[in-house]
């Protein structure tokens, strides 16, 4: 396939109107698989979490995981969907070595949740409504590892290894209706939608939704139509776009690619495409010469799912505050800008800050530490903020020590460092490292006297009225006390001793 | 002694063992000896688990000696259709593609049998994946009908039925998707019951057509079938289609056969072209007998039954095309072409080509076609509508009658090879049995005599509504007792000795 010369993004949008469809798969965080009792824990030895059912052994039968259904209903409700009062699973038939039964137990024309929407906020604060077609339950496949080839893809591999631990892990597939009218903001809408959906899933507590772990995976379907035309163009399906940034880039790339093909008189083929992280491009996967025939039919091994209205209403009562609403509330409470709120969100700091505030810290202080020192450390260590070995309560305690004057910022940073190094609680670190601020008259007075004596010319300037020169002497005091002095008090004492008013 | 032992009923054997007059080991050994003596001719067994059976029998005897309470069938040997998984014992489903597979788990039926101390003596021959009406589709050679070894023993559960008729086992388990328990029972002069769909767990039963498959008891007497029924039936949380209701008291019903005051339906669609004269003669005599015994006979019409066969041959192949997709050479069973020159996809294709027999391929292809986009509504969709109509016909019938009776099969056992190349003629063997599978209700076949023209057994089918399986046994026991009184002995006594 020849490489198409892309047209510029602005040029593409000048002539065409993008239409997107997003399909997001979320692995549920249930303790056991969708149709059997095997553990869903990640990281176990290959093929150690399998049984006759998820291996598709002859005779084995599935039984529906009630928690999986419950999670699906809660997701549906949070997405403002209707919940089916009767629906069935269906078999999606196709052969693939990592699919134990060679059919996937899924849902076809009777999804558990349908016709909803999710409001997403763009960076400038504009709210865009993404309509939801359906959310349905299905099972994950096993995992193939292709060995011996250069790319890790099946092409060129000498053999493949199959791990069925993932086979049967519950998935919820959430499909949008065609997203129209986003224009040049289509890639941004795509990213914001996936981001908002991820927050929602996490807030519901049904999955950790970690895209880098494959717990949430996105397919981006995109087509262009000439401006003013009703009918949709032919779409491409970019599979497994697995980060927020990639979702945006993939949509952007496809807009440019489609525009290039269309404006040079070509036609878009309906095909799946692979996304490449390195350069943000997509390449052709498998061409769908004819639509794949999955021969769906109702799964005869499972009885229909018929959630009672009482149960659905009970689950509606368990829905948490929606992430967007919560963010708006917090932004107001914290008195920060949209932009600052976005940074907090991007850093994954919303929950730690809330917890720190709940533990008694002022919001600005909590935000300062989580977004400053701690975000830096998390970034350096390549871990999530919440994975740092420090609790919001400990951060709140440090804020309290600063507020009462026992620590200054520098000492507070050292205290955090000690806690992260496993030296104990903030109070233990302060005690062990001797980090308390030096503010008693005796020790501080001696350091002040020493600083004046050691810098007679500076002292003279101050006596002569150059009050701002006191900074140099404060610096000397801080140096002598290894940063533990109360700088404000030191300055006050210097000025007193030199007979000047501050 | 052994010669007498093998002719005892399961109820008699269990009673003897419980009283200490017999040991489970001697009962098991007697049947193993019989298998040794005749199975080379009959070919009812694919695998005889001599060691496992004797170990189980010794355990039963030890329990009795310790004074532990024994179940109603403790120590009685049983022949298990090779469609049920057995931990550590080969399970082939009659197919080459599963040759050598040793399941790591027991089917729920297997487990319940073991828990009840029933001695599983071996695995029986069957049409491959239960697809067939003659056991000729087994990858391991046909089974002979003990009444005439050149004739078919019915199918797919020909091995189970033949093992009973040949006195190789007093009890057997079969599965019935379109008649695979009842039709073999009919042509071998034994008793077979298809319980209500959902009455017996399908967990561990290799699936042919999930919405139709039903495991059930096979025996030489109605009471033995009832005892076995009560051991294997009942809710199983591993099978979500299994019914969470108490099992009807089939044993009580079998002990108290009675038809007085019962309304018995005779469906006019169950006769006509293709029905053998001698079969209809014995059936009509059975209806007359029911009347004599005090039943009220009601003529009925169930017009949609004429479309049952067509609907069945769309639904069952559709489900089987999906159920059999798992046989892909990746995890178990046979593997062909894995020599480094073929892709995984090719190995799957080569294995399925070599591992499946013609009838299985025929049905997989038929089902794949019927489910295809563009054909689904016309084929699978229409068949499901017919299924609904058949269910309604039964519902209407059961508003007027308590049970329906019919011949179990249109003909007696046909010669091996006669219909092997004519699938449609073969499919007609299940004309009377299929409607109950489509509707999910319960049905039984019991012997009602020999056809005058060929001297071969004829089966009487009794059909009851879902979860009214006890009615089958109440009627079956009454008819069985009346016939034996008339004949002076069980019908099987008339079979030639092997």
C-alpha cells in the first residue's frame, strides 16, 4: 500500500465534516470471570486462572456473574441509558486460536443498556453531548503472544503462545451513536469523551480503567463527508487506541488521511487500521472485502437476563456524583480556574487532594503539595500519584505542621522525602531528622549575632537604612542553621539588633 | 450364578446388596464377565473401566460393612453414554476428534452417580456427537442390536440401549436431542426417558444442540428408570438452564402405576405414510389396553407437528455448528498437520477435516448456512417460530388430556447400512420423538410388543407436560405391568440369546 500524502488538518476541515463512532471496551473489576468462578487477578502465571468453562472444554457451561450484570446496569444508568427489562446473550461466531469456544459470548440486538448520553467538557469549558447507542456485556478473549517475528504481530512469527487467563474476563462495550457536528474539534471531543468515560467508570468503582494495562481500550471509527452532505462517508476502524493522547492523534490522523484520499479522487475502503504510537499514524490492517458474518444467535446455554425494576432503581440509588459535576463543585470550593482544575485532573490528583482536605488541610495547601513536590516525585518514579507511599492524612499532618510554624516549606519537603523513604510518619521523620524550625531566642539569637559579626559591612549598610540588605544576613542565618531557622523571625531579630525598623 | 445376576433388575440388585445377600463386587464382576463374553459382537462399549468400577464396588461393600447408609442404587453397575465427561476416564463423544482426550472433570451427572455409589462400568458407543439415529455414525464402528446383530440398535444412544438389552448393564444413561434415548429404547425393547428440558444438568455433557439436549435414564424396567431418574435429576447451579424446582416424585409414581380416570391423547398427525403396519398394530393395541385399564382416550390434532422435523433440522445444526467450533486442535483432542509447515488456521481446518465424520460435517455446514446473514430469518428464525407453534400445540393438547401417546418410532430396527446413504430416511426415525425436544416437555418409551412382520420390538411413547415427569412413570408402570401379565414375562426374554 502506498503512503498517502496527508493534507493539512485545516485544509481537511475546510472541505469535509468528520463523523466519528467510538467503541470503548472496559474490563470490569469483578473478582471472578463473567461466566465462571476463575480469578481475574492480573499478573498470574500463564494459564493458571482457567477452568473447564473458560477453556471451552467439551461439556462445560457458562453461568452469568451477577456482579458483572450489576456493573453493566450501573454503567448504563450513569450514561443515562434505558435498562432492558429482558435481554439475552448472543454468540458471536468466528475462529481465532485465543478464543476457546471459537465464539464470543456477547450481546447482539438486545443490549442490557441503550439510548443514553454523556456530557463531556472540552478544554475551553464548552460542554459537548455524546449520544450513547448501547452498552452491552461480553467476555474477553485469551491472549496470543507471537514469537519469532520482528514486530510481535503474527506476520513473520515462528510460533504463538496462548494464555487463557484473560479469557472470560467481563467486558462492557460502550458504543456511541455517530458523533456529528464536532467539526475541527472532533479529535478533542474523542479524547474528552474517553477521558470522561474513564473518570465515570472509576467513580462507579466498577473498574480501575487503566488504559496502559488494557483495562480500557478504544476503537476509533471515522469517516468524512463533504460539507453540506447528509450521507455518511465510508469509515475506517482504528483498533486498540490505548491512551487519551492516542485517541486524539488517531482521529486527527484519519481526518487528514481520509481528506487526502478523497480530495485526490480516491475512495476510502472499509477496513480496520492499526495505530502507531511512535509517529501517530495508522496503517491498513485487514481489508473487509465483505462484512464479516458472525452468525449471531441467542446463546442457548444462558437464560435471559431480566433485571427487576426494583433492582434497577436500587442500583440507581448507588450512583456516585458524576465526575463532571463533582469537578465543577470542587473547582468552586477550591477557587481555581478551569485550566488549573484540568491540570489537577490530568495529574490524577483530584482524589488525593479531596482526601487531604477531608483530613483537615486547607485546599490550597493540599493542592500545592500534591501538584508540586509529590507530582514531581511520582513523575520521576513513573508511578501514579496514589501509588506514592504517603497517605493524604500524612500530607494533611505536614500542612498542619507548616501552619503552626513547626516546619517551613524547605523542612516540609524534607519531611515528605523522609516519609516517602519509609522513615515513618511525618512526626517521626521530623523527630529523627531533627527538622523542627529553630525559632527559640537562644539558638536563633546566637546565629543572628554570628551573622552580624561575620558580615560587618552588610550590617553597616543596614544600619544606614538599606533594610533590603537584611536578606543577605537572613541567608547567612539559614545557612548556619541548615535551613531550619524561622526566616521571618530571624529577619525581625536582625533588624532589632541593628536598631532599624522593619 | 452370574447368569442369574445379570438378569436381575437394578432395584433387585440394590436390594440384594443392601441386605448383604450380594456384594457390589460380585455384581460388578458378573457384568464385566458378560461384557467380556458378548461385547465383541455387540460393540456397546467404547471403554470399559474395569479397575475404576471394581474400586467403586469395593468401596460400596466397605461402606455396607461399616454400617453406613447406602443409596437406593448403591453398587449397581451402569453404562454411561460417552457424551458425559468422566475425570480420568477417556471421553470421545463417538468422535475421532476427541480420541485420547481424558477430561479433567466430571459431568454433574457423573458426579451424582458416583455420589450415589452407582458403579460406572464403562462408556457406551454412540453416533458421533449424538448426531444420528443408528449409532452407525460412531467413529468406532456400529453397535449391533441384541435382537438381531445385523440391525441397528437405534441412535444416537445405541450403545446404552444395547448394553441393557444384552444384559451387560442393568442401568444406562443416554442423552436425547431429537429422540436419542427413546428411539434406541424402542428398537431394543428397553425403557428410556427424556426428562423435562432442564430437569437433568447438562454440565459436562458434550453439547450437540444446547436448547434441545437432555440427559436421561435408560433401564429394562420403568421402576429402575425412575430410581435412576431421581439420582441424576435436580437443579445444578453450574447449568443455568437447569430448573430450580423439586424433582417430581417419579419413584412413587413408578411404584404405583395407574391410569384409571386418566385422559390419554392420541394425536392424528402421528400416523400415516412411513409408519410400519406392525408398529401401528401394537400401538393401537396399546391404546385399547389403556382404555381397558380405565383411561379415557381423546383424539387430538397438533397440526404443527408435521413441520417439527424441518424445524429441528435447522435449529439443531445451527446450534451444533457453533457448539462444535471449539474442536480446533488448540487445547485438546486430535491435531493434524502440526508439522511446522502449516499455520494455526490450517491446522484447525486439517484437524476438523480429518476428525469429523460425514454426518457431523453435514450438520455443521447446514447450521453455518442457516445462521448466515441474509438467511437467518428465513431459516433459523422461521424454525424458532415453528418451535413456538409446536409448544402451543402441546399446551392446547394438555388442556384436554393428561398425557399423549404415540408410537416411539415409525418402524422397527432397520438393517445396518440400509439408510446410511440416505440422511432424510434416517431423519424420519425421529418423527415422533422430535416434537417433545422442541417443546421441552417430558417423554418416555416403553416396550409394547413385537411387530408381527419382523418379530422386532415396538416402543410406545408417552408424553407429559414439562415438570410432570411423574405422569410418565405412573402410566408407564401401569402399561408395563399389564403387558407383562399378558406376556407372562418381560419382553426381553424373547430376544435370542447372544
